[in-house]
């Protein structure tokens, strides 16, 4: 698991987007990159544009490490269909992504920690690996002892995000399941993601 040493919202200003759609993001007030040379705007090269697309997608899912992210890409290219669509579909099957999408926690970083600390069950068994691949129809639940955590109660009551259609969620039982692998257009990214550019980046 990668560790973010600096404040995570600095990635918003560096990439020039409010990556998670958070109201407290500093990008809402300052759209320039951080640092004394942040005011300078340069037109990115094709390589720079592709790299930015990769960094955005990696960052969105909690700053996934390069080695693991490349494995997702390689698997996506082996599957039938569009490699970019396959890539985002694989990422949405991560356990921490589903915990986040189901609104059991407020952020994707909290989702990773929530899973790592053993608060989540998959088909009745505790899973502590955030990258665990959830299959269609698997039942994801918050452990009984963890259901009264303030983090969970605040998240399920928040109106900040909506639950996507490819998930079935019961907030009374604090359970969820993925009903199908989503396409890019189904995923509620707060900013535009361009997985096609990531495919171009790795296929150079």
C-alpha cells in the first residue's frame, strides 16, 4: 500500500482538477499548481497529457502504486472489448472502491483504511485486503461491531455523493453487492477520466 506523505489534496492542484469532487478541496479556491512556479501555464505534450490521465486515475483510487496499476492495465488488455473500459471496470471491482461507492465511508482513502483494519466482511468472511477483487453477486457488509462508528454514520447520511446503479446497497443492513461490471459512462467520476489515453501511454 502506498503512503501519501503530503496532503492528499495537493494532487488536485497539481493535476488541475477537483479529483474527488470534495467541497474542501483547495482547487476550488486556487486552480494553479502548487509551488512558486505554479502560475506558469504550459501546453502539455502528448506524453504529458497521457501521463496526466494515468496519474488522475491512479490518484482517484487512493494513489495506487505503479506496479499494481500496470498489472491492472495488462489484465485489461487481455480481456475482450475496449481496454480502457476494461481497466476502469477492474478498478471498480476493488473492495475499497465498492466500500466507497456504497457510502459506508466518506473518502476512498478512508475506505482503504476501513478494509485494512478489518471492518468489512465479504460473504460473511473478514477481508483485510483493499485490492481484493469482488465478484458479481458477492455480499459486502460492515461488521456488526463497526456499524455504530461515527465515520460510517456520517457517510451514509451524507448527500455529497450518489450510489451508482451497478451497486445494490442496503444502508439498514449496511450491505452492498455489485450487480454488473460498469462501463466508463456508468461510473460517477467528479472529473473526466480518459482511460483511452492510459492505453496509449502504456502501448508506446
